[in-house]
C-alpha cells in the first residue's frame, strides 16, 4: 500500500493561469468602475440611439448606416485608449505596476493581462452595440466581409490606441493622464472623424483626418460595412500608427 504525499509543493502557477487570473482581475476592476462603464457602454449606446434618429447630423435617408460603424469605432477608442490610459496611470502612481512586475506574473504578463482584458471588453461592446444597431434598423451591405474587417481594423486600432494610451500613462502624472485622455477622447469624438463621415468636414480638414487613427478607423469601418472593403490606404495608416505607437510605448514607458 503506497502512502499519499501530502507535503506542500510551493511554486508559481503556470504562465497561462497567471495570465488568465490577471485578465479576470482587470475585467473586474473595469466593470466595477462607473467612469469606465460610462465610456465603454453608456456613451456609445446613447450616441447610437440618438444618432440613428438624426438625419440632419449625418445626412442620408438611413443615418443608422453611418452612425453604427462610427459608434463601433468609438467603442474601440474608449476601451483601448481612454480607459486603458487612465487605469494604468493610477496603477503606476500607487505603485501597483511596480509590485506586480516583481511577482511571478512578470511585466510582460501584466501587460498581456491588460491587452486580453481590452480584447474581451471589445467583444462585449461589439455584441451589445452591434445587436442594438441591428435592432434599430442597421442593415450593413458589406456582408460577412464587413464583420471580418471589423476584427482586422479593430486589432490594428487597438494596438495603435493602446500604445498611445500606455505611452501617456507611462510618461505623465496620473492627474495629467486623466485630463489628457478625457480631452483627447472628447476632441476625437467631436472632430476626429469617428462618428461623422469625412465628407462632412471641409476638404483640408478631411485630408488631415485621414492620417489620424481615429479618422482612418471610422472611415474604414463605414466603407467596410457598406462595400465589404475599407481600402488599402486605411489599413496602411492604422498599421503605421500601430507600429509607431507600440514602439514608442515600449521605449518610453516608465513603471515607477
């Protein structure tokens, strides 16, 4: 008869389990934060409902077809930039990043958990906002290609906005990040080419907005859901922003 070995076996959990635990914690913290919920769900829902009834603002006979892709773009911006920047900045201020980075989780695991949490939140946003838009009468004519491009453009934009958000959170004080991230959100919401098509702006302004990740994402999603393709230019712009923003965040992000 063999005896059971009941002695403790201390040691770190596997990398996958550590990453899953960190992702779950990031999600819980976000969902418990009223400001984060306001940015990620409440504001996009209100804009979707109001914009679907405002033909004067967006033009055309079916404003929902213009507003719905823009609101999905706004959801990506709010989650991967504004929410990520503010949460990370205050974690850095209170020393959370430094402490977690010294645990078996490691700094790469910490960032991985944040990225995974953003991805899960965005899936939830797409389901809620997309479902609501369809219920309000949105009928995308781009077919399955439109939804596929939502994933591709969303991934590129998430890296771009996430890199910019981490760069801000890792170089500025928490209070400055809070003010700056909210200011950028409002500016891009109002005049960044996210909600309104670029042809609603003056020509000179529209040309500049095409080069911003917000304008490229908004216009790309509108074209993808309308025609099935966003065009090469949009993909190139978002890819360049993703590479530059990720490199800048990796170079200048400070953990303390």
